[in-house]
């Protein structure tokens, strides 16, 4: 076949995995692969959770994007201006035009704290923080160091967000951190969510709500945050409720990349890309695919999801270029470690149709599901090595595929 050009927008988890997997499938004389990103800083995002507690440093979880890409992959450090899907072209902010045969959208999400009234006003990065960015996580570490008691509120403004379990993990680690410092008894710890329960999945939510109660963490549900007053130290909801705080840790609104909104026919009103739930081909055009946080898929925006999607996306890009029928192979498989403090963690495994269930992963002799375990905590720590050395390079992990395993799970019966 004639040499094809594959352009991948985004050099984060999804873009890097897709690029490296495609490079393994195509020789350089078969396809040229281009990756575009606005900077050369690849952040291991699960590590941000640990920074505020002094359990990780930002310089340990950030590496150059270029170094994560295989040889013969071109990297463009630039902003995307727009995509002209009718012409199969990407325009960069420096005027460069990149024509493509296949486009992969993997630009993730952006934080939109300015969309919540008062959030970035007085008190921002003084008593109101987010750990969802490297800079915010470092500033929050300093704030926690001087925090000496009072009301610590952890709030997620609205869904969807990256890693939906991370705010819960933060509140669990905060409980542990405050107990280690001997100030938990004089701290009121509150978890505030717009959801009607602790989590999006009912079975897991029941377990997590039990853990919150056990650790004496107040749970406030159906709280749609509309305003933050950093001077008065209050968080207000659209229904008129007000919560006072001494320290507020927020997960701000998320939206898609700005260029998506500037590109007619590519995304929805929120900047996310409508994507087929099983093939990962977008609704925009047959030669446009998407994965990871950039999509509108009804599944968690998590690294494991992106990993499983990358396997199916790679196969379907190959099939598309060969003129073959796509494989409807992605079932919504997601797998999340949930740190619960005291060197323990929960593990949940689910997909579009199946709730997180008790049992073990990936087989009956694997890690325990829906149960606190030191083994799960070690698994979460070990995942960082696997991320840099196996997942990003596009290597297969034996026994773990894109389809949710049913072996080892205690399946619910009607």
C-alpha cells in the first residue's frame, strides 16, 4: 500500500500508547506517524494524588513526551488551531498544516476552574486548591503542612472528571494524613459531591459510603456547587445550601480541548468528541478515531480505560487503512485502584454493562476486588513502573486484555 500519514492529537496517555502501538504495526515506509502536543511534559497523573501528602514529588512523575515515543515518530510541540475534517487537515498555531489519512483525537480534558463563580477569586491557591495539576498539587502540599485543624472540604464540582475515584482517594488519604499528625480529632472532614451517592456505580458506592462512615467522614450528596467565596470561606450550591470551610480542595469543571470547539463537526457543546462505544471511530468522519478523556463515552475517564481502548483503536486504524470492517471490541472495561489510607487500597473492575463486583482480578487467584487490601496498595504503587515501561511503549501485559474478565468474579444473579 502507499505510505499513509497518521496524525495523533495529544501526547498524553492515549496519544502516546496509540502512537507506539501503531508504530509497532506499521514500518516507517508504510506509515508516517505524527504526534502533536502543546508542551513536552508528560505527567503520570495518578501520581498527583500523592504529592499533597509528601508521598511523591512532581519531578518524579513528569518526563519529556518525546522520550516516551518510539523512533520514527515525529513530535510537534504546538497548539492545535483547528481540524478541517472535510479536507483531512490539521492546522497548528504556528501555521503548519498537517494533512492526514487517519486522525486520532487524544487531547484529553482541560480544567475550567474559572467557570465556577468565585473559585479563582480571593483565596485561590491560599485556602482553595486543586490537586489535579502539578502546580496545584505542590501548593496544596504546603497548605496541608500548615493546616492545624478546622473543616476540610473536598468537593467535585460536576461530572465528568478525570479519574472519578480520585476525590474519594484524596479524602481517605487526608484522613490517614491527619491521624498520623495527631490532628484528626480537631478536623471535620467532609466529602461533597453532585452525585446522589458516593460514586457513580451503585455496588461500589455502597462499599465506599461504608468506608466514609467508618472513617467518620461526612458525605454530602446532590450538592451542585455554584459559588465559592474564598474571603468568607463558604461553598454555595445552586439550591441555596452553604458549607463553611477552612480548607477547600476542589475538582473543578472539566471540558474538552479548545480546538475541538473551533472545529466544525468534530465535537459536542462541551468539547468532547462523539465516539462509537465499541469501535472508537468518531461520528465526525470515517477516518477520525478518538480515545481517552477526549471522548464522550459513558465510562470513567481513567488511564486503564485509555489503555484498553488503545488496543481496539490500534486494530481498527489498521483495519480502516486496509479497507476492512472494524472490530466492535471495546466493552467499556475499566479497572481502578482506590487508595483508602494506611497502606491499603480497594480495586474495582467493571464495564458498560457490569457493575464492580466482589471476587478477584484478573482471575480467581488475582487481586481482591471491592475489599481493602495491602496487596491492592502495592499494586497501585507498582502500576507506575508498568505505566512507563509497558503501557506507554505499547507492550502487551499478559493476562490483561481490553475485555473485562468474568473469571474470578462473584457474578450477581437476578
